[in-house]
């Protein structure tokens, strides 16, 4: 496509461009270019569910291409509306095909929610993180169910590293005191594992609090304003990613599979 | 309330492949969950086993088998993760500067790189909660 043709296409409106389909591939490209930000925006709304942003963006882009090919000008609907529906459908199907979210038995999801609900109060009453048995008693479940629910929460909702930092109200790392000597340690560590530097702020904060300030998961949960189970997920996911970055060829532990609890 | 495991030990031997690490993680959590350990401690152990196994798997010599030994003692749980391939340099030189070491030592009261029948092993010790509080 020549530069001139590109400029001309940019001046056309959507309807005119759609009128040139399916023959004109340049028109198709121009439509893709215009609506790619929509795909990107929608992909981001699905982050934090254990899929990389790149993968989600790819799925969303595919949805956009399908939408362009199937859009019917005679229908009384804006293309952006039609595209959004198609893209979201594609993203949802992607998660369904992966077997996530839907495969965690409802019973375990409910127990997981109950654990999150009782943990802060129970921890406060005891002055420490409760044991599995103590949580079980409070949740009206048995210890096995608690362990299963904890495991299931890891399997289906691993927090994405690309999730925008601070989305859960993460405390910015600066707030924690930049003249803290352990902050220097983290910097030093970054020279051993440069990937540390590339981590989103929330992941870095959690990592720093756990491994350099020695806070427990419950304490971090309070500090950062997320649930203990979420902290646990962030830690395991971040460590997994760092391991991969430090040693790309190294075998990486698979995320917990759900087969054994289904 | 707590199952008294006395000095019971649970031993496991599985193929040394990454897709099996979750089995060790789950068994560790299941055994730890029966002891007077906090939720945080149980999760720490899960992370530590993950890390130890990843560390052992990355060793040269392609280990064939993972061994996991969980021993409950009156005041602590000792977890040993080991492979079956003897190695020349264990603990590896400069291990104190690694991500692995930093992570492991923060997750447990004590972590030791040992030899088990001449093969690399990592021993992780987690103290249990005393009956009268912390």
C-alpha cells in the first residue's frame, strides 16, 4: 500500500470502509488499525486472571478481525458495539476453553470466599495467623476442604503480572520508606535477578515486604489492602516468573492442576 | 484438635519432572495443615517446596527421581526435598547470592543444603506454634 493510499483511507469513515470490504484488504487493515485500541482496552479488563497481557491482546485482536469480517452494514448497530460484543465473547471463550474459573467446584469457591471473609477478624482475635483447623472451625468446613480451597484459588485465578499496579490499592513502594536499608538490598538483588526491576509495582512491593522486610503474608495483606490468598497468589506467581527470567531454560513448575480436586 | 503425628514421617518418591512438583506441594500442604501451623506457615512451606524443587531440577545431571521426606517433630516440621543424582558441587558456589537462597531462607526458620546418600538435598525446617500462643 502506498503512503498516499493510506492517507486517503484515513479520511474515510467506517461505513465507507466497510463498503469496500471484503475485496479491499487495505480498508480491512485501516479498520483494524482504528479499532485495535478497543481490543487492547477490553483485553486489559480481563487481566488478573492468570493470562499474560500479550496472550489476551492476541485473543482480543482475533475477536476484532472476526467482527470486521462478520459485520453487516445493513444492521442498525454501531460497529464499535458489535466489535465489543464479539471481542468480549472471544475472551470469555478463551478462558472457558482453558478450563479456568468454571472448573473450580462452586463448593470450593464458596469456601474460598468464606476464608477471605473470616481471616482478618480471626487473625486479629488470635494475634497471629490462624491454623487450618481454626479456620475450618470458623468456616464450618473441615481442614481438608480449607486446603483444597486454598489450592483451587491458586489454580484458577493466578494474578497477572501485567495487571496494572495499584489496582487493588497497593501501597506504592516509596511510601514504605526509600531510605530503608533493605531497599538497597532489593536493588542489589536486582543485579542478580534483573527481572525484579521489571516487575509491576505491586508485585515488587509484595516481594520486598515478604523477602526483605520479613513480613508475613497476613501482614502484607493488611499493608497492601488485598486478601491473604491474593498475597499468596502474587508471591507464587512472581517467583515462578522470576525463576523463568533468571534461568529461561530451567524447568518451571506447572501451576496446580485441578484434576485432582474435581 | 490437632492430629498428633508424633514423630511420624511421610515419604514420597516421584519422577523428577516439573509437572509433578504440584504433587509435592499439595502433600506438603496436606501434612502441614494437620499440624499446629498457621495458614501463613502452610503457604510458606508450599512456596519453599516449590522453590527447592525448582532449584534441584535445575541441577546438571538430569535427576530421575524426586524424594520428599516430611517429618513431624514435637516442635517443628522438617521437610527434605532431594534428588537421586550425585553432584560434584553441592551446595553450589555462591549460593548465598541467589534468588533461591534469599527466598528459601525467608520462608523457613532454617534451610540447609545437604547431601542425602551423596545426592543434593534441601532441608527446610518450620517451627510449629506452641500450645500457649506463639
